């Protein structure tokens, strides 16, 4: 059921004008504001350095993935590459809470029958702590075509030194 409400008005020449609104809905197109979409960035990658000392693995990974995807920038647009790179140092000083060191298992397959390989978080942490952080951050990146490109911009190192001084990275604090 529709309701027609005639509106009467007088124009400049003194003639009556009748405007009929259906359901009294008016669309004001001049007051609408469109969504801001950032333009594609070109040029250098802005590198940042994060110190992983004392961070819990999951919190570090979540905030690092947020920086890599550009979600921490005010002009975030999902389909635009925000040209961010991340260097994580002191990978051996990250910590896992609870019983995760002994109970968390990382699995991969060799591709051959019966080729499922398992390794505990403790063993991986003792031998390759940078791989532990890389896997955690990689798992939190979006599962689409950007994932591998963003993962290439992630550099993880054991110790407080890194070979990327030429990119003049800026220190980044992930604390809120």
C-alpha cells in the first residue's frame, strides 16, 4: 500500500507546483558522501624494525600482520598495496604462554606417501626461532593473492642485528 502525499509550492512566477512523494521518501543526492579509496602507491617500500624481545608470539604476529597489510594506516583500502616492509629482530627472545612449547605441533608433508612430518614448538624454537615467528605471521596474513607478496616483505632475524641498514628502517613500537 503506497501513500501519496502531494506537496504544494509556489515558484518565482507565482505558479503553483505540486510535487508528489511516494511514502514520503526523498533522496537527497547532493548530501551523500562516497567512500574514500586510496590510490595505488608506487616507489620504495617503507621498512620498519620491530624488537620481539618479551613479546608473546601470537600478539606479535597479529600486530605484525596488521602492519604488513597496511591496516594500521588511516587511508587503508583493501585492494591497494600499502608498500610496507617489516624487519623483526631478537626472534629468540619471543615467548609462548601456557604449555604451547611442549604441546603445539607444526606439521608439513613432503609430498610422498607417509611423508607427514611433525615438530614440536620447543624443538623448532631451539633450532629455528625465526621460522616460528615467520609461520605465525604468515598464518595471519590474508588468504589471497597478496599473501605471498606480503610475506616476501617480512624479514626475521635472530639477534639484534640485521643486514638492512641500507633501507634505513624506522623503529616501530607495536604496543598500544
